[in-house]
C-alpha cells in the first residue's frame, strides 16, 4: 500500500494537483501553505556548486588491507592483514560546472574516504601524481584561467596559456594533461594518486613520508580528442552512467592501493624537494609497495544527499596519519573544509555520508544551521548529546586522548615568502615526454597546438621556450603542429 502524502510537518495532503483558488479561474490564495511550501522548498533545492570539482560521481566500497603497516603507523585501517574498512569515493572533473560534460580534457578528482574505527580519513587526490602549482597562494588565479572569462563568459585559451607561460612550474602537469591520459575513458579506467606527500607515524613516534598510488585493475583506457568531442554531444554524463551501471551490474571496479615510503630523515638529503607537488618521487628511488585493494560496490541511494553533499577534506585525518609541509596541501587543509562550511553549513559533518560510520563523534561544538540533524549511525549527533558544551568539565563529558598525540616535527628556517621559482621545473616533464611513443608524442603536439595556435605571439613564444627546456624535440614538435593548424 502507498504511504500517505504529507506536508513537511506530517499532515496528510488532500489535493496535490490543484492550487487553492478563489473561483475556478483564480486568483490563488496566499493561505495555500502547501503550494507555498512546495515552491519555497523547490527554490532552495540547490546548494552552491563547488567552484572546482563541481561535476562528480560517487560510490561506496571496501578497502581490504593485504599488507600490515604497523611498523609505519598506528592507523587502524592500515593494521592487520585482511582488515576491511568501508570507503566512499567521489570522482570529478575540475574546471567545468555541475552540468558540464564528463569527457572534458581536465584532471579528474579522486577523493577517497576511509570510515575507520578512529574516525574518517580522507585522501583527496587526482588522477595525476603532480599538480600545476607548488603553492596554494596561486590557486585562485590558476582556476580563474580554467573558468570563463569574466567579460565574455567564454572559456579562454589565452588566459590559460598566459598563466602557464608565466608559471613554468606547471610544465609537468601540463604535459600529463595534454598527453593521451588527459581524457580518461571512464572513472574506472584511470589511476588515482594522493598527489601530495603525506605522512604515517607509528607507536614508537617515528614518522615516514608517503605517497598514495591507486592503480586501476580495469586497465588504463583513454579517449582521443575526436572520441571525446563526439561523446560530449551524445552523452555528457557518460562517466556517471558507466560507474553507476558497472556497480549495479556487479562489475565492481577495483584499484590496487600502493605506497611510496620515505623515512623522515631522508627528506633532508633527497635530491628533490619531496614536498614539491609538481614532482613525483621516481619509482627507482622509492618503489611502490602494494598494501591493499579498493573496491567500489554500492551506489548511493540519493545523488544529492550522498554525492553532492559529500564533503571530503584532506584535513580529515586519524591517529597514525598526518600531513606534510607541502605548501599546496597546507592550503587545501584549510580550503576544503571551508568550502563545505560555505556550501552546506557548519554542521556538514552531521550528514550521513560525512559523519563517522565506525565510531562516534563527540565534541563540544554546538549550534549553527541544521544543528541536531542527520547521523543515523549512532542515533544522536554530537551537538545534541547532553547539556554540557564546554571542556574540560566535571560532568562526564568527552575527554582528550593524549595517547594519540602526533610526534613532534622539527621545522627550521626563517619566516619569509620564500621564492619558490628557484625550484627546477622541466626535468620530469621531459622524462615523461621521452617515455612516450612517437604516436603519443604526435598526439601531444596536436593537442597542445589546437589551443596554443589561438593565443598571442608573445604568450606562444614564451610557452615554446618552456617546452624547449623540457626537451628540444618537444618544442619543435609543437612548432610543426602549430604550423599545420595555420595552413
Ligand atoms: P617509471 O618508468 O618507473 O614510471 C613511469 C610512470 O608513468 C608509471 O607509473 C606509468 O603509469 C606512468 N605513465 C605512463 N604514461 C603516462 C602519462 N601519459 N601520463 C601520466 N603518467 C604516465 O618512471 P619514474 O618513476 O622515473 O617517472 C618517470 C615519469 O613518469 C615522471 O616524470 C612522471 O611524469 C611519470 N610518472 C611517475 C610516477 C611516479 O610516481 N614515479 C607516477 C605517474 C607518472 P602506469 O604504470 O600506470 O602505466
């Protein structure tokens, strides 16, 4: 039997098809509170979309640990071979709006949440091991170049190349973005990376710098520019459709989970700055260590509630894991949670997708929009547990847990806005270029030329000089491809 239709206050609705009117032809009565509630709620159905990573897809799954990491960490989900931890992943494109096509040439977000016994641990990375920038202070400017021109409201290749030409730290990521991996065929057929350097710490108080690598077990598959352009018209939501259908069909996507691990002291001696987000750690220096398998096996029941409102943040850490001095990571530790406070409200962590699933949250934060809502896992939200809203107290409130203190980190140096342009920008972009087959290099030249031929001579020449510094053949190949565009 159907349940009864009610208003939000639970009152049965007698007629949901006809407004209350004065006479058969109207007007409509202000006292039709059911109509007003419907329209007013409808107006508020959207929350502000994310400025970046607005278009996304998500699913729940399981992380199974195959290698015990207790020599490196006390993190619950990394200790005990066979341990299974519930996960949630949100994939996304970066630059487009919430309704944009999935087949854009754009990095893909790869945000992974572990619902651990000691709280939620989020690794919010991309499908690329590096990024365009090494300092978060440049991020708003960079994203503006990927968005619409404020005057024309059009995407703006001139702005994009102008910015990159003045920020050669982007060369490595630009090379990945313009390569054949720049348009993954689906979210299932791409790798994920934590990208930043993070840390683990163990019961002895030893710290290790780490990088996360999630290697697709479906195999890497990419789209050519032509395939992508066609798909954008036929099915702009193809990656959402693919992920949802695969999981519904029981064809659950999997990734092997791997770490690169560097003892804390090595960072000072290493020939690269290991906290520079524009660089990888070459595998020959720090080989991948396989630690487990990530499987996605459950679709959300409600896209808005669980994917649009999923509020992942690299600041969600648990005992045994930690951050690193990476300047981009430090900026994101603030910015991600702050974006969700703005979009969803101060109590976004009370929502079912965001609250801890395997433990309780207990704290003294109270009030704010929608206080007391959500959290079906433990019956109550932290903000409506009892009357005590301060600590310490003598009323049996939650108490701090000193056994989980992160080991101290020795930081030295003078406070200044240190010039980060002194870092090397070209070697690893060149390494990647030289790894590509001749066909991949030709495709790279053509993709770059397709927009670089549209910009001013000044910007183009500055960019070509950067490509030359990665590899002379890289710059020359692009020059030839640009000449072909102009024919
Ligand atoms: P390796 O030969 O050990 O590894 C090369 C890596 O490149 C593999 O992980 C491979 O991924 C990946 N790769 C291949 N083609 C592309 C592409 N078009 N875009 C992005 N990644 C690609 O070399 P090194 O560790 O010495 O690194 C050499 C270069 O490889 C780096 O400069 C970097 O550009 C790239 N790379 C390095 C990674 C690292 O963590 N060391 C990670 C990813 C890329 P797969 O095995 O899945 O095919």
